[in-house]
């Protein structure tokens, strides 16, 4: 029996569109028992809308990987503990893809390295900013090259904490991506490149005072504000309450604030209050950064 624990992820981190991401200590778990009739059992906090048949993304990913390496698909029973909210900008689909790949690779005798698994995950997901931290943990930068995605872990051990504000509404990723213009100006491109560089320096040097400026963005957050009432005001409220930086998590609707230890209560309450002014109920989580990424274990 194989068990895989996969962290939630927050992607983009402001200016790092499709390339920066962070793993968070909120987990989905996949347990696979082979030589059992096919069955998917759903547990955890989230069941609605998650299929329990062959169309399940975890199972599809596993079967696709076995087909890729010409490994005979075993009969297996899966238990999926889902604690990452789906369609909220916390990497639920990436967790399913990464977890399925790590589990299938382990059951096949681990023929693929972590770097090779990343290339497969990126091909399935379509962008690496969630799958890279889900695999590697910490704060990651994903660089597209001619040979595939080059992952860099900017920080694994950090004193940073996070407040994650999860609205009680879903936001389809394709809809959130579709609202973005097909082209950007040179001025906006330079803005985001320079601010992403500053953000990377903040993590590498652990100079978190740079995060407020470093997490500013002009490519996607303002554009997506039309889909998330109170988005920009809530991000500003987090900064005013003492957050180092704040951003839309992935394509939303979740918001994330990077904060100093001990300030979670004040910052989360400020963000909750601001969202309530726009008629949006939210759940607030205080999460630390996961340093490990997906972890598999053999259960005897």
C-alpha cells in the first residue's frame, strides 16, 4: 500500500505569473491498495463535484503515467482524503496530478526522477507554477527551457507565516485566464519582470520588507478584480494591518497574505471584515509554508 501526501499551493505570488509558487501546509492524501477491485473512496473536507469513478483526475493521471512507461495498469482501490478546497486557487488540480504521478511512479518501481515527473505534470496541467511547489515544497521558481521546466527552490525554511482567505464561491480557472488580454504592453512586462526579481531577492535574502513592493502586479490581479468583489481592497487591508505582502492566490478567488509570526489574528480579521463589506463570506486559514512537497511512503 502506497500513501502520498501532497501540499496545497499558492501560485503567481503577485508578479510571478505562471512561474512562482509556494507550497502550504494543507494537504490532500492518496492511499493506493493494489490487488483490489477498482474503487475510489472520498474522505476529507471536500467531496462535492469530485468523481469517484474512472474519470477521477488522480486515477486518470496514474493510468496515463503507466501507459507512458508501458507498465501494466494494476487493479487498485484508492482512498482520497481531500482537504484542499477545489476551484479556489489553492492548487487542488495540481495536487491531484502530482499525487497521482508520485503514487503511480512508486507503484511502478520509481523509474522516473522528480525532475522527470515535473515535466509530465507540467504537460498535464499546462503551467508549472503549482505543480513545481507541490513536488518540491517551499517557494519555487519554474523556468521554461528548450529541455523542459527547470525548477529552482528559492526558500524551504522560512519564518514567514501566511493567512489564506477562502471565499465561499468557486472560480473556474479557464474563466479567470480567459479574462486576461492576449497581449501586454512593454511597460507592463518590464514592471512585472522587475518586481518578480525583487520578490525573488526577498525570499533568497530573507529581506521580507521587500515583499510589499515585490508582490505588486499589473498583468492579472487588477484584471481579475472584476470577478472577485473586494479583491484589491482586501489585499490593501492586509498590508495596512501589518502583512509583508499580499496577493491573489493562483487565479483566485482565494487571497493570501505573507505575514510575520504573531500577527495572524489581526491580519486575518482585517481581511475577513473587508470581504464582508462586499457581501462575501470567507474561511480564514493560518498556514505555514510546507518545505518538502509531495511525500510518498510504503505502508505495510
